[in-house]
């Protein structure tokens, strides 16, 4: 326990006030000032006096937008004018969409019983709706050029305990906007009476329409670039002349902030999270400070927990690594995307056997998987009985395109085998050697089909290399598409609510990944015909080009040159991508902060060998005995809890969200009372089973507790410099 923290809190003094003790009487009093480069946009009280679908602030709360547990589990709220939604309506719907995007909201999966707004801090389900009244501050962190535009929202519940202040940092998962951690960090923090500092970390729904020069404002409403001015979340850095020339060649294209901001936002995820924390303290002092005590809250007397998942999990780890002043007290990173700087000096063991593929960067394993996943999904080892969203290639009659991908890979010497069965088996073996595991075999079908490979392989190289929308990197662009996969003018009805319905990626809401060089004209990735093969193969040429950006060589192993082709970028483009990837790596030094990493063993999007397991091993080599990092690996849990309501997902997997909450509970108890953190371990969670699409109700038995004294067979330890995970 931090005795300095207790002393200051007991005295009711801030660090600034303490520093001034003994100084001259004419010393000016401390002043509450905004962090550098932060501009406040709004401050709104949400009394949460009623539930429903109203759009006014009076019917909203901090957590659910006034919808409560029942509303979040129902249909999306409507807009009074769907083409001109108000900022309040967009906020409410953004909370609705982001909450449901992160957790399973089906009752059978645990919503309303194991987690949800109505479940209290002891884990007991109540009959209430779980609305949380309080005040919300919104601000923007910018740079001198006015192009950074990171959104920050600080939520202070009315239940905030001034005598035991706490602040939870919740950077958004994925590419989501500022409310992307509402179901994870925010819900946990608000229920515990903590203030919550949310940030999009330079991602978010910055949707720019190249055709009509319109943008999203920070509050989600849309306007022309000129009308939005400094309130724009993002506008592509192109002149009107360049835009007109581009539109003539590539009409109806869209630009996304994370991909085209030319900031490489990922390099700042950690520092953006620290700025959000500073703004959180500013907001607390603004609300509770007075003339006698203008700065009642500082890092010295406020408990600060950095906790989030996925990209947000990476952000809290990087914030802790960058925290030279001791602002953060503890860290919880769920399924974090860790970008390791090396694969040497440490290792990973599973079941006593050394793992071959581990510690690879996101851009590396994502572009690799994008090449091989659709073929591997046809392998006997990846076969599934379901005909559902989970089994996309079968459900949508796309197995022919996947077989064509296998044939194309074989023709280029990238897989072996005389037929699809042999080729797909080789592709699956390659994925296993690159960091995926047997637990992921039956996930490749759904993960590729849901667009994870094509979307991330398009967006992240653009981000890393700081490419403009007009660069059309690897002949790739974004657009809304029609039923045939053809780019169309983005519909007003799609753009207007995009702040609420989009997740910041090119997932079709409304921007989708388009392959410009498809034979016969630009097409959606899943309908593309490759130039080099002449068949619909999910755009193999596009995937090979994106892969070459990371490797610096083409599919034959030849070094890239100044000349591009359908499967080859230029050497300069690849160098830019590789330089950007080098900017985003972790350093592994958590500065002896207590930390927990929680990951699902079945995670096929962020494979544990390349991420969670690898980071734990790397941290041990960096911090050695000073490390206070623990690792909880949950069997039968995967990356997307929001998919657990899908047929097939429901029977196979348990919600990882339950364990993120439990890890936050453990960290809170450790920091508040000195309770020991749980030892590193595998938690043997059990799927619900049953009939796909109609799995039985989840019970506590499906999701056993994190053990304070795990069995020897479940303990995660080290063998030399390798993390050792039991099978």
C-alpha cells in the first residue's frame, strides 16, 4: 500500500499544495490548468432520472445513455431525424453500439447475470437498470498542426468518493471511438465510484467523404470540412485540386482517420493515455476544487488503474512503460496487442515443448494470416459442423473462392499439394508455425470471413507508413459498396449515424475495403478477381502486395524495387511501413508496477503466442526480479465476446469479459488493501455446449474463479527465459 498516498489523502492536500509548504506568504495559489495541447469541448451533467429512448441529456446517464440494462439488450434507439441526428442522440447510440460491440448481450451468455449494468460490484445481479448519474467532460488533445485530434471523455459519477479517490484509464479497444471502452473499463470504474478517463487514442470514427468534403465532428455530427473547422475529428490532408483529380479517377471513395491521418497513431497510444489521465485529474479538480483547496486531487493521492482490452490493452501497457512520474498504480491488460521489438532473448513453452512461432508484430502476423487463412479454413483440421455465421465459407457458398486461393498459392509456390485438401492442410500448418495454435484451427473460417484479415491488412500498413488516402497503397481504397461489391456514393443514411454505428474500421459501416485493380473494375475484397490469377480468390494479389510491405520482398523472395505491380509495392513504400512498425514496439519495462495480463487461449485475432505469452516472457527478461506482472490465460475464451451470441460461438466459448472484471477486482483489492495478486495460471473455463444457436444458460460452473492457489497443473511459470504454459 502507498503510504505517501494515504498521508496526502488524509490531510486533504494536493502535491502542489504540499510543495508550497514553508514558502513565502506571497506565493501565488496553485491553479487548476488543462494539460498541454488539450482543449475542453463540453461539460454535461447526466442525471439519469429515467430510462427510455429519448435524445435529451436529461434522459441519459454516463454508462448506458439512459437506456439501462434492458435498453442495451434491445433494439437500437431511433433518431427523430435519421439524416440529422443530434449530438445527444449520437452519444446515446454510440454507447449502445460500443457496449454491444464488446460484450455478449444475450441473457444466456451471462448478460444481466454475470455482468452488465445491473450487476453490482460484488457480482450480484440486481433488479435495477444500472444507470449511473454524473458529469462528463469532453476534450481534444491536438498538435501544433491541428491534425492529431484525439478525443478524451472523463466521466465522474455522482458516487465518486472524494475521501478515497480513484481514476480508471480506459483507452478504446480496436479502432473504436472515445466510448470504445464503455462496457469494460468504464463500467467497472463507474460501478466502483471511480472517475473514468476514456480516449480514442487517435483512432475513432473519423469518416471523411472524398466526394462531398464532409467530416464527423468530435461530437459525431456531420458537416462540411469548412463548416466543421477545428471541431472536425478528421479530414484528409488533400487540397481541393488534388481531391478533384483523385475523384475523377476513383469516385465515391472514403477516408478513415486511423488509416489516413498520416500520424501513425499507434506510436502515441501510451502517451495519449497518460494525457487522458492528466485531463481526468483536471476534471476532478474542476468539479470538486474550491478556493481553499483548488487542487484536491493529484496522482499522489488518487488511485489510478489503467485497464482496457485489445488495442486498449496495448495502450495501458505502453502507458505504464512510459510513465516516468509514477502516475499509474496498477495495470490490467485484456487480450493486449503487444508489438514486440524482437523474438530473441526469450521464449514460449506450451506443455513442456518450445513454441516455434512467437513474438511477431501485428502487421507481420496479420498480413501473413490474410494470405493463408481462407485456404487453411478448408483443411480437415479446421472443418466445422455448423452452417452459420461461424462457418462463413459454407454458409455463404464461398468455398469456391477459398479453393481458388489455395490453387493460386500453389501456383506461386507458396503452399504444396496436388489438390485443395493437401494445399489447405499445408496452409494450416504454416499458420500454426507462425504463432496460431490448434485452439485456433476452427476459428480461421470465421475470422477471415468477418473481414479481420482483409480489413487490418489494408488499414495498418497505411497507418504505419503514414500514407495519404490518395496513395491507394497496394491498389486499395475504401468505399461504400452495393450488393455486387461495386463502390457507390456513400449514402447519407449511412454517414449520418456513423459516429454511433461505425467502429473506426473499414467493416462496411459504411466504408469497406475495395481492391481497385480487380479485373473488370474495382470491387469489394470478397468479390475481387486477381490480375495474376484471373479468378475470384478474395483478391490474392492484394494480399500478397500487403504482405510484401512488411517483408520487403515479393512472393518469390525477390527484393522490391522502384517499380510496383499488382502483387508488389515499391521498396520505398515497404520501407515506410517497416519504419512505422518500428515506432510502435513495446519496451517491456513496466517500472515494477503491479500488472495483470488476461487473454483467451482460443484468440485467433491476437494469438497468445505472438502477444500475451510473448509479452510476459519479454517483460521477465527486461525487469527480471523486479517484475510484478501476472498472467491469466483462460481456456475456451477468444477475442470477440460480442460474437458469442452467434450460432457456433455460443456453444464453443466463454466470455473473457468475466475475467477482465475479475482481474480488475483483484488489482483494486491489491492496491487498496495489499491483498496478493493471483499467481499466473490457466483457468479451465468450460463452454456451454448444446445445440449451436441454442446453447444452454451459462452458469458459474462454466467460468470458475481465478484461483489464489492454482493446482500445479494449472500454474504458469518460467523455464529459464521462456514462459511455460501448461496444456
